[in-house]
C-alpha cells in the first residue's frame, strides 16, 4: 500500500511538475542526459516514472557510485512504491544482492554493473540503464561510459540515461553522440559567500577542524535560526568535531557568556558513508523548536545526500580523496584541497529552502587558485582492477579505449606493469590463464592472485580465504579516543599478535571470533570492530562459493596436533595466540606470490625499511638516502614497542598498504624469507620497457604550481622519485 503522506511528499519535489515532460523525452529518445540540483528528486523519482509508465520494460538498472546510496535509495523507493525491498525494487552491491526474479528496478553500484558487462557486454537483461551521480566521475562510472557506448552500438534499442548534478553537462552529451539534455530547474535561493580574511588553504591542513568548530559556535551565537552543515573530510575528523562542539557549547553555557541570541539548544550529528549514520533518520528531521541542528559531514553531503533545512554551510576546503602514489604503486587516501566546482556545490547546500550563508575557512585568493573542476578519479588512481577487467572484456588497447577523459598513460603503463608482475598478463599484454582466473573474484588483483596460489600451490586456501576476507572488510581494531581505554585496547590486541606478523594475526582474530560464537560483546570487550568481523564472515562465505564453483579447492594447512596438550601449554603461556595451530609458512608464501611487489628491506643501521622493488632500488637501498623511509604501523604485531619480535630479527617484510600520517606507515605487515620470492624478483627485470620515464614525470611535476605540494606526501614522493631517476 502506498502511504498518502509519502505520495504527498513525492508531489512536492521540484521534479514533479516535469514528470510528463521527462516521460515523453524518454519515450522519444534512447540517449538522454538529465541534470538538476541535488535534492530535486532525480534518483528517487525518475526510475519510478519509468516503472509506472513503461509496462513493457523488463529491468531498469540504476547505478550509484556509493554502496550506501544504492542501499538506502532502494529502501526509500520501495517504501514510496509500497512494496517490500527486494521484490519489485531491490539493490545489488558487491557481496550483497537484494533482488529477486520479480525485480524490475535495481539500484546497484557502478562496479556491479561493470562486472555484469564483463560477462554480458550487451547487458541483455536490461531495457533501461541509468547512470546516476555521473558528475562524481568514479573510475567505474567512466569505464561504464565507454562500455555503454559500445553496448549501444550493438543494441540501439537500449535506453541510456545519464543523470548528474548541474555540472559538465556538455561533456556527457558530447560523449553520447551529442544527445539531448534536459535540466530540472531547482529552487535555489541566494547564498552569501564569506571567505576567511587571510587564511591560505596551504596553512589550514592542521587547523581546519578547530576553525570549523569555532565558526560553528560563532554561527550558533550570532546568526538567526537555521541549521548548519559542516564539510570535513572523514570519520575521525567528524567525530572529533562533534565532540569538540558539544564540549565548547557546554562550556559557553557554564561560563554564562552571552549565549545564543536566537537559539538556545543544539543537536549535533555526524554523517559519513556508513550505515549507522545514514539510517539515523533524525538527521533528516526538523529539530525541535528553538534548537539548532549541526551536521558534520564528508563529501557525501555535497551531492548525494540532501539534508533539509540547512541555512549555513561551513566549508573546510578539504576532501579525502583516492590518489595514486607512484612510490608504492598503490592508491592512498589523502586529504587534499577541493576544486572550485566542489566549493560552489557545497555553498549551494545552504540555499535549498531559503536564502543562506556559506562560510569558507579559506581566503578568496586560495579559492581562486583551486582547480576549476575535480580531477576525475581515473586520472588519479592505480587502475589495477580496472585494467584487468578491461583486458577480460577483450579490450586490448587500453590506452586508446573510448574514455570520456582518458587516464594518464603513465598510470595505465603502471597498472600493466603490476599485472605483468602478478602474471595476469604476458609480456605482450595479453591476459594469461592465471589473469583470466583472477577476474572471477570481485577483489583487488593482488588478493585474487593470493587466493589462487593458496589453492593451487600451497594448500592453505582455507586460511587465505579468511585472511583475504579480513583484508577486504574494514579496520578490525577499534581505537578508542580515551587514553585509559586506549591502553586496554592495546592490551587486548596483544593476545592475538602472531610472531610472523599481521596476516596471521588477522587469522587468529577471525578464529577466536568464530570460537566465541560470533559474539558482539566478546568483540566489544576486546575493542574489535564487530561489524568488520561480521562483514569478513560474510565475504568469506562468498569467496569460498566462488572458489568452489570455479574448481579451486578449499584446503587447510592446520597442523595435525595432539591438540589438548598443545592447547594447554599455549594457555599457560600468556601469548596464547602467538603461535597457532597453523604452519604460517605456506600462508605467507601464498601472500608473497603477489605481495613480493610490496617487499621492503630493513635499513642496515636504522630502524626503518625501504621499498625493495625495482632492480634499481634493490642495489641502492644501502646507499641511497633519497628513498622513502617506511615505518611499521603502531597497531602491527611487528611494531617494535609491542615487543612481540625484535626489530633486528626483521629483514624482509611484505606489506598490504602504505598510509601516510606524518610518516609513511606500512599497514598489515608480515615477515618473509627472501628465498621465497627470489625467483619472482626476476620478473622485475623482464618488465617490458615503459612508455614514460622518470624525467618526463619530473618535467610534468615541476610545471605544476600548487602550494600544497610541500605537505603532500604523494607529491613529495613523486619529486623524490623524479630526482632519484634523473
Ligand atoms: O537525486 P536527487 O539529488 O535529485 O534527489 P533524490 O535523491 O531523489 O532526493 C529527493 C528527496 O528524497 C530529497 O528531499 C531527500 O531528502 C529524500 N530522500 C529520503 O528521504 N531518503 C532517502 N534515502 C533518499 C532521499
Ligand atoms: Mg541523486
């Protein structure tokens, strides 16, 4: 049954008056671009209009860049439609398919549709494909664009709709054969923009949270009623800011300063891409009379989530963004300044229901120096999985693939090199049978490689599946902010530490979690993230399924033990998990078949490590001081102060990823032996010559004029690399 109140809400959306016009346009044209202000109703309404007016249409696919959006929108739309989620309307995201044979409208991530296109380039189940939030320009969306253009050539009867915020419209239309565009006029009120008097964005990186909280307090005391949206960069920032604002507000009240001329109370909400924060319906509700609502949000509030009632926007000027690090050949999440287009979008959030104000924490000059548009992700990410999928789709010449904005050829070359090192492609760039097998997994190719070698070479796939599942889930260690709790958390962590490092530690944690019956309280007491573990449990089942279906055996390397005795001695020693029931060697060897690419060697005299990859680096580790120093992450079992192992006993490490704090930290590291990877290292020598050499990188970098580069580890590393290569 359709709720009349919801029906009314639907009719009040800015898109509603254009309903017939939209239906007519879709009837007439098979390629169409529709733009409109965020919140006008594109995502929730247009697919329903099609559902209601095109009875012959079998299946409509709507892609979203964010998993969380696909889920919550599908939920909202099935409510509006009066059906159960998963019936007529459902969603598909990686590892979670909530659709049935009855489903006619499927919200999905762009990644899921991309994988479908891999096996069925005609997308023959669909009559309509809607690429939503196209302005976000994720790698998946961009590749999808290229593929859809090919699909359209094969199936001109397929209807393709591109939906986007009011940005870059001509580009989409040009790409799709200069197709017509349609704009839904939104209701936009005037937004007064206030720049900070003199703060340069380059100097704000360490202070923007404080300044954002100060500005929030200022608004609370000085400005007329209206809710406040604050753009920060990530969960940690946001949680800190929420706490700080609440504390400061209490302090104000106590010290009896002139407090809140207009508004007395406040409610403060975090908003980032996790289910808990999105499901807090209160974020979307009007606060009680006389109360001001503050929402501290990531970029998710810039275009994909609309919070009604916002009158004030505080823009930190920063965003957390995936960026490629040529030093490690991996993507890292970095906090970087936003673009002018993003700043305009953010400010616009203040003018949805009435005139508003935007406070920018940076000066006008910094705004003028920002990039005009956000650089599409494809032009700044490692492309490894994307290039592998493209190869699987039979696209040989990736450099000449029909991209709406082609990626940097250097990054494509780099991805090809890594795939060659993973033995997924041969020296002529053709997919190998191993590479072909790797595409069965919806995972980073490194992890797919490890899964295959554990099943085919090292007979430990049962354990590797667990480790890979843990690596695919979110961070398992919960880090409390409170110092006392921090100590308890550290102690709790220690009981899982394995002397070989973090991969075995992850296995220990998973096994202990299973032994306790997947108990949430057990996790809480040990400061383990229950959600991460339950995701890992679910992912594990799915990976096992995929392996079994593809003839990869699940084999355990569990030791034949006279278990009771061993268990008892282990319990007597405090280091219960330090040695496990498993022989770590095959497990680590499997990991090393891919992660030899992330091999690091200890400095002969100092407690740091160096990336040991290319032939050049390997000979110069001892002498070349310009190489980036890598440190072991403090949460690692191998971190010297955790006293599981002595740093002198660590010569060779493999690491899962690098994160940058004030130094480069290796996350998830394990000790290996060089002779395990010696043979593989020769692949580095066989690497086909790359198209661009270091000197060209150097020229490109020095031509850029960006005042952030000094503080930006990626740029700094690039310079170091360029200098080293010159
Ligand atoms: O796609 P677009 O930004 O144009 O708008 P939309 O996502 O379709 O949102 C239309 C309205 O639905 C907004 O006012 C949202 O607040 C509301 N909405 C909601 O209540 N719950 C959701 N999960 C998504 C949207
Ligand atoms: Mg939308």
